[in-house]
C-alpha cells in the first residue's frame, strides 16, 4: 500500500528518516519518478537532499511543533 501511495502522491514529506533502510528508503524515489515534490526534515543529510524541493536540517521533535504552530496560528 505504501508503494502505491508513493507512486500516486503529489507531495511527500520525509520526517526524521535517514533513508538508509530498504524498502522504505526507496519510497521517495518512486514519488520523485512520477513528478511528486519532496520535503525532507531530518537532522542529518540524506541521499535525496539534492533532489528535494525543500530540506530542513533540524531535529523533527523541535521543528515539527514549530511548523504546526506557525501554520495553525500564523
């Protein structure tokens, strides 16, 4: 099911993954191959940072609550 969703998504958000363990590490490539946009939030580089539309090098435990707060409250 995850592979099917990856092939059909318009945007994939990767949060807190080094993208080093298969098969999950291959899901973003499936999305990119079909034209999806990619956002990566991780505290270290991944092999796909160069292909991502947005990369945020931060700890997800810190940055995701901050993003949520900003989206919900401006």
